[in-house]
């Protein structure tokens, strides 16, 4: 199974999150700021190597908490 990002909201989330194509793990590349964006949506596709290949989709929602107030 391989994992790919099919869409993000806002678009700049592509620069903030890293998706491991083999494991599907999502990691942050940089810190998130509550005052900048309060939530991110990442649409992910999982596709197997069968013939024909099958795929599934999911949406990951990351809500940023304001921890300094």
C-alpha cells in the first residue's frame, strides 16, 4: 500500500506536513501557530499494488490549540 496526499486545506499545509508514502505516518515539518491557522484538512489516498489497483480515501483534520493564552 502506498499513501499520497490528494488535497489540503489551506494549500500551505503541503509545506507543513510530511506524509510517509510507505507507512502513512504524518509528521510536522515546522511549528503550527493558532493565530495563523486554526485547523488543517489533509485528504489522503491509499492505493494497493493489485491488478486492478484498489484505493481508499480519508480526510485527516488537525485542530491547533492555543496553548499560550
